[in-house]
C-alpha cells in the first residue's frame, strides 16, 4: 500500500510532460500538478492538454471556463453548422451546453474545499474537447425539439391575451380570472428575485436581447449568463403555484415574462 501511495505522489514523466505542455498553452489556468495527476490517474488520453483544461474547469477554475468559451466555442459551432436548432440560436445552445456541464457531478468525490466538481469532469480526453462539447450540444438540441409542445400552452395564451388587453369575447369569465391570477402570481414571483436576475430575465426574455449582450449589461462573464438565468428560472418555479403534473419550461417562462412586461408597461402609461 505504501508503495502505491509513493508511486501516485510522484508524477510519471509522461504526465509531467502533459502538464507542462498544457501550462505553456494556457498559462492563466492555475491548476496544480498534483490535482492533474490525480485527474489523469492511469489513463492514456489522446488529448492530454484538453483533459487538463476540462479537469481544471471541473474544479471550478474560472480561467479554464473562459478559455473554453473563447477558444473552443468557434470549433464547436463549426461542428454544429449542419445541426437543426429550431428556435434555439447557436449562442443559446452554447450557453445551455456550458450550463449543463457546470452542474454538480453526481458521482464524483468532492473537491478539497468541499464543493462538488462539475459535470465536465466526465470528459476523459479520448476525443478533442470540441467534439465532446458538440456531442453534448446535439443532445440538448434534440431534447429541446422534444419539449416544444407545452401542456400549458392554452393557459399561456390566455395570459398573453390579458396582458395585451386583447381578450376575445369567447373567453369566459373563469378563463379571464385564471389569466389575471397567473399574471399576478408571476409579477409577485418576478419582483421577489434579486435585481440582477430580474434584469437578465427582462433583457433576454422580455426584450429578446442576445444572452451575451445581456451578460455584459449586468456585469456577468459570457459563460455565466445561462447559469444565472437557470437559477432565476428555478427560483420562479419555486415561487409559482403550478397545477399538479404541469410543466414549466423556458418557453413558458418567456411567454409569461413577455405578457407580464406588456401588462406592466400598459399600467405605467
């Protein structure tokens, strides 16, 4: 046992060479040789420098995520050039991909500081990191297509109609009351969010501003915009009283926010 520990504490020449090459390529990523060695283990990655970058990102080192956003994203977009995105913009798909990979890794041991590593830790350097991200993005795009049909679409339509003051004569008093109640609940939930989350939701879903521009407006790095939006949407879901077994997706949130924004603007006139 002592021999095994000693061997693991001394980096193999090959691992050390990989580490030094990665540090020369990305000097701003301050990740230790010990942590990299532990991350590599006994594996023989085909792309060790990419494994270094993803490993550092998995341990929540912001400079690694910045490099992924700036250096890797263009190649991912090239690989996705022929992928049908539906309503998703390429930037939105990238943001959702990064957000998914920044979630806690369920089966990984915690980091030395007690936090959980992120899901990008599942990348093991067998393919280029751009290929790994492109596969993740394709899966998200497919899932997005599957969720296009919203069980609450009819209710969302009532909310928009009420917000725009275009309730048709065919709407019953009951349906108008449902629209009014949901609009009030959404307004209350929205106003209870932190100011930055309110601003992001209003800019991205109320004004259709690109996520990158919205992030700059509120002082967030580009790779963190969707993560903050996801946190805001999660908070909204917790605050809203939803019917049992209903689904509240990003699309429904967007409809709700546009309806509330229009209603709020009308009240201010």
